[in-house]
C-alpha cells in the first residue's frame, strides 16, 4: 500500500467542489461539514454522491433523516467553507440558513452558495473509513450572479475565465 501522507498529497492536487453537506438529525440538531468528495452520478435519474467519514456527526444525521443537502459554496464565501471544516457545535452560528421546501434535506446556506441540491438517500456503501452516500436530487437552486468555489492544493479558487 502507498504511504498515507503521499496519498493525501496526491489527492490534494485533484480539484473538487468546495461544498458544505448538511443534514438534520432525529434530535433536530443541524449538522454540516465542508468537503470536496461530492460529484454527480447520473442524469436520469438525477443522482449525486458524497463520501462521509464514518465518525462524522453529519453522516449520523444523514442516516437518521434519510436526506441531506449539498451547498456549493460561492466565490467570496471561503470563510463559510473554513467554518464548517472544523469540529464544532456552533458551525451554524452567524450563518444564515433556511430549511428546504418539502421537509427533506439539511439546512440550505443560500446567502453563501452558488447552488444547492436537496437529496433523498438512495444508497449507502461502506468504503474504507468512509461511507459513500448516493442521493436522489429532489430539489435545488442556483444563483446566476456568482460562481462556485473549487479546492485543490489546499487553496480555494474558481474556474471563471479559464479556457482550455
């Protein structure tokens, strides 16, 4: 097996979206964490996946509620991504949020997102120290006036203006 430090260094070079995945547990407490291990899976039906650490409070809330929300953080809101990247019971303090329509999903951080996707859990797959959660997208929205952040090499950026 590869050295874990080397593996982490390799993965740091792969850009991914800067997202905050949220869910509300059976106890009514909101949970959320910053992650880049989120991607689309299927167009028909519309599916996304998120990979959550087995020890994550957010994973426990996803399991109990059967739903989650992927908040794609907007450029200029890096502080929100950083706030949700640490273990804390006060992550939502000072950040405006709303409950998604329909009763499914976690808090929507609308003021801080370029887009969001509300998901109903379809499948969970154990993979190493994480669980791959596949969700059917049941609602969502975009803000046309901003762009989503990406993350690679331990830096935030946006692909606006990039050409290949």
